[in-house]
C-alpha cells in the first residue's frame, strides 16, 4: 500500500466512525424511531396527522 491509499483509508474509517457515533447518540437520545415497531406515536407521519 502506498501513502495515498493509507490516507484515504484512514479518512474513510474516521467518517464511518463518526456516522456510527451519531447514530448511537441519536438512538440513546430517542431521536430515531428505527424500523416500524408498531409504536405509531414515534413516527413523523403520525405526528403530522395529529396536527391536521
């Protein structure tokens, strides 16, 4: 591997790490609903329908 390949790999690993960290942080804070679990109060569509 040359220096350019290693640099790109390190940058890519950092970006992926930051994305995973953000997802975990949002999940702990309750900002994400995840897949459909039947809890409609969590869904954004349900919240919009309550306003109408």
